[in-house]
């Protein structure tokens, strides 16, 4: 057995010397030092030896095992450091190189425009209407009746309004103006609110119209509110949104829920007021409709028009975005063309 132990030690020492990888070291451990290894096999046969031989052979086996374990540990440390250095060199990162571009999503230009408009009116003291008071699926009562729009008004025709199958009087709202009725039924003056949202109209889709678009409704009701207040608020909004140099004009108009009513134009952003195809040569573009709240609307929600007065306005988000960013086709906002959207 002594000769066997010396041969095992010589073979193991040679294998350790020739080991190149940490995998080679694992194989050496399994071959010589594991429970099923060659050294352990020798130790299992010690019981068949005499007491004297058992003592000598056992002592030699333990000595060889200790020497091999030390040699294996030393060789493993050398190989491990070498492999680690090679790995670090291979995976080294040059921190001076520019990073990889990872494209990120952006806020849609219509959402950007809505947020900007809401922020401006917040700064002017207006509060945002909650979704519960500004539903997209509405009844004729809130979409038409309470806004002083008579039964025979052409806007109520199925050719202009989307009616739902839920009931004969349920529609997809054609304007966000119904939000002001919901608020005035729940809240007494003073009231100062804005209500952004999606609206639907049975329109032919072209460069300037879509059957689905976005509006922002505004309402202010308090004592001693006049047309001068309306003009002051809207002129300040236009100044903050378009810039100091944008000229405006107020034209008389008609809306069933306001009296008197006006439409507000801004100088054409495309031609600077000189006249072009976009503004039909007039140099002006309409951006919103407004007016003093009709007394019938106030009476309908229980507000005394002898004590309170107010103004309302409604603007198209798409129209304002088109004018600010010189977009000449409303369909661009809905085509999901990344080349267009990446410009914002």
C-alpha cells in the first residue's frame, strides 16, 4: 500500500502541475480527494492491515492528503486569478465611449397641448372638472336640452350626432359644454372651471375636420361678470399660449347657450396675416367660440340671473395645436406616424 500511496501522490502532483483551468482542478479533487477518490479507497482497506502497518500506512495517507490539498489550493488560486484577469480584460468597459441611444416614448402633441392649456387656466384661477362631471357618453338632457338647444336644432339630427343603442336619448357627446351643467347643478357660484375631453361628431374627415377630436370647455359664473371679463381672460390666454405678438379679433356670432356670442380669431400663423390657403386669404383663423351664459341656462340649473352672470368658452385642442406648430392637416395627429410625432 505504501507503493500505491507514493504512486497516487506522484500522479496527482503531475496532474496538478499540468492543470490549466479551474475545471481541471475540480477533476483532480474528484479523482484523488473525494469520498470516492483513490486516497479514500486506500484508507478503506486499512482495516485489513496489522496494527503497526495500519499506523504507518494511515499516517502516510494523511500526510499525502494534506500535501495534495495544499497543492490543489495553491494551484486553484493561481488559475482563478488568471481566469479572473482574463474575464475582466475581456469585459472591460470603456467609460469614455458614448452610451447607446435607447428611444423613449413621448407625450402625444395633443396631450402636450391640453396640458399646456390647462396649466395656463390654472394660473388664471380655473379648476379642472372631474371625470364624473364630464362623461363622454351623455344624455340629450345634458348635451342639448340644458344648453338651450331646441328639439328641432340641426345639431341634434342623427347626421350630426352619434346616437347610442343604450337608449333613444343617449349620445356620444358632441361638445364638452355639458360639463358646465353638471357642475352648476352641484355647485353654487362663484364657479370657475375648465373641462377638457374627447367629443364626437358625424363629420366628413378632411384636412381640417375629424369625427373624433378634443375640446376644452371653460365657465366662469359670479356676480358682476361682463363681456369685458371674458375678453380679458381670453386675450390673456392667447398671449400666454401664442406669445406677445399674436393679434386677436372678436367677431359676433350665435350659440344657443350664450347671449351675446362671439368667435375669436388669431392672426394666421402660416402667413402672418398676409393671406394664404390655410386662412382662405383673410389673414385670420378662428380658434374658439364664447359668450355670456344665456339666462335660460342659468335658470335651468337654479342660478338667479338677476344676481349672477357668467361667460363660457369652448376651444378645439387640435385647432390650437395646428396653429401653434404650423400643422396643416388634422389627420396627422391620429395617423401614429412616428416621423411626425418625433418632432414634438
